[in-house]
C-alpha cells in the first residue's frame, strides 16, 4: 500500500460499495509480487490476493477452484473503479 496508497484508498472506497464484507480496510502483508515493478516505474498498481483461499499458490490452484461469486465481485469492483477515473 505504501507505493500506491492513493490508488488503494480510492479502489477500496469503490470496492466496499460492491461488497462491504469482501474488502476489509486493514493493512495486510507488504509483499513484492507482480505489481512491484510497476510501482517502481512510477505506475501506481495494487495486488488483490485472498490469503484465506486454501489452494493459493499450490498445485491445486486451478480454474475449477475459482468462485463465480468472487470473480463477479472483483470484476465489478475493478470496472467501477475504472469508470470512476476522469
């Protein structure tokens, strides 16, 4: 969040309107992942990970484990955020 705090705050405000119990407003782990090079290059970006997903980064992390409801929530949240950009 430190690299793109304005983006995170803006996204979270919009995402909680889509699903107030999905996006919890608390600082999580500070990890380096796919978004790190973008932030380093000055392109604000965020990474959304559900750490409570038991198959995360295992051989069981396959498409059939994806929740249609979760995909709908994240898709609608991202679309709403993109539509909010002037």
